[in-house]
C-alpha cells in the first residue's frame, strides 16, 4: 500500500513544531515540579498559595495546547514519514506514551491543579494547617515527576531509535 509522504519542507516544518511543542511541554512540567516542590517544602502559607495559584495559571494556559500539539504533530510525522506509526516499536511506544501523558495531563493533572488552587484560595489569610491539603502537596510533586519521566523516555527513544521492526511492520520479500 502506497502512503503519502510529506515533502522535505513540510517534514522539517512539522519537525520544528513537534520539537518546540515537546520541549515546551517538558519545560512546563519542570516549572510545575519546581513550584510543587516549593509548595511541599515551604512552611509559608503565602509561598504555598503563590505556588499553587501559579501552577493553576500555567496549567490552564499551557497543558491542553502543548499536549495536543505534541501528540498531533508527532502523529502527523509518523504517518507522513518512512518511520510510520506501527512499523517500529520505538515509534509505537512513543505514540502510546504521548497519548497516555496527554490524557493524564488534560484530565488528572489539570484537576489536581484546580483542586490545590481551590484549597489555598479558601483560606487567603490562613496558615498551611488551615488549608487541609492532605495528599495534595505530594500529588503536585509526584505527578510532574512521573510526567517528566515519560517525556524523558520519549526523548531517549527519539535519539537512540532502538532497532527492531515490529513483526507486522516487516515488508514482504525482504
């Protein structure tokens, strides 16, 4: 079956978009991890409140566009280049990891960011103990750490491109 390939100029443009979105998504998670860690380690209610409100602001502005742009540009690159989507294991793994990360970021991470911001906003002059944060402080460190691990795995896969066609990706007659 013949597949339509991207022109060299379209491939380069799409690759730049994909790399910029992916690096931005990774950078966003570094920022969220930094703010989450500050919130976990601080004894200042003002610092905690500022960190969590900033995290929500960053998440609301950037999680959906960066995760979807990364996913869709990567999908377009896979479908429009010889790498294909299910021909090589490393491309397939990257796709599923990115899909899972995008879904988790859009649904769960965004919900946790909103929950934390809501909890600290309820007590504008209170102490950290007044905020009843429970496991929220740990979630806002754990979730970005897991996300960074997934993104860094994708970076390693992209650079190393481990060999190995999937059995279904092998061409007949070769």
